[in-house]
C-alpha cells in the first residue's frame, strides 16, 4: 500500500467521522494533506465528507491547479495559504462545527483560558474576522494569525485546525468544539470562570517541559511577565474579532 493511498484512506475515514459527529453538514468542510513541496491532496468540490471514496480526492499544485482527475474544494486557497505560512504543517481540517460557529455568530470568542487541557495543548482560540467563503478574503485574513496558532474560528463560517498529521488536525477540531460545548453549558448554568495567571503559568511551564510542538496563543490577562515571551510587548500582540488583545506566546 503506497503512502499516498494510506493518506487517502485516512482522509476518507476522518471525513466520515466529521460528518457523523456533526462537525460538518451536507457538502460543507474540507481536508487537505501536503504530499510534497509541490503536491497537496485535497477533498473535492461539492461532495459530502461523509461519503467520500479514496479515488475522489484531488491532487493540486501550489497554485491550486489539479494534477489528478476531479475538481478541488472551492476553499483550496485557504489551505494553500496555510501551507505557505506554516512549513511545520502537513494537514489541514476545515469544519463547520455548530457550537464553535454559534459563538462567532453571537459575537463571542473562545480566547479565554478556561480549561487546563486546552490551555496546555491549544492555548486561547482566536476568531478571525469575517471573509467571504471561497474568495481570496479568508486566506488574506488568516495569513498572519495562523503563524501563531494551530486552531482558530472563522467568523460566522467554521473552524480551521492544522497539524503535522491528519489525525492531529482532526482531534484539534474535536477539542475546540467540545470546549465550546462545555463553555456554552457553563453559561447556561450561570457563569464561566477563567483560570488565574498563576494557574496558566504552571500549565505553560508543564507545556515547555513536555517539549510540545505547535503554536499557541494566550490572553494578555493571563500571560504573566515572568514567562519567556510573557509581559506586554506591542509587537507580540494581536487583536481578536471583539477587539480584545491576545498575547502571543511562542511555543
Ligand atoms: Zn467552509
């Protein structure tokens, strides 16, 4: 079994799981994998991720032109932009999970440090401003922010998660949708408590000691100056959809 065939099989399986777990609906969402410097495997246009076959997947070049039969998803520009910005990323998952998306519809973000496991693995989850899907707007909008995080919400659209493998990028999607559900449930119970700067500091220390890869962001409120990369440095700040400031912790 060739490596490419194994990746095609894995992409089909993850698409099926995304559809079954309500992380996409109908023909929404798409996945891709960097096969080499000049070839990317990507899901086809207009297909339901729940019912793909390995042979449906399309190989495109860095300009998005097909190198195999089929037509790539209309969101291919978004995928190619991430690969251009992140040499460490080999897989991208774009979902339309309902709870994460609802947070952005409501104008609320997931960029607070609430759950320790999420702070440890993903950091604060930013929301990229709105851009018309399938145009060159979303790639332009995420260009800078994707350099600093592995998971983001696309305003009133869906999510973008990236990683070294398809499984890794997919699990990040599961995790942020799960986080959104927990926070939504807490809101219905009355309030959402955020972790203290000291608690976040300890988590980041454990993260550094574990030598975890990937990129994470942190709320400026929870980024203590005692950290390498901590404290407020204007060059390292980025703004979310609501205008809140997020501190970039390079990790
Ligand atoms: Zn989409």
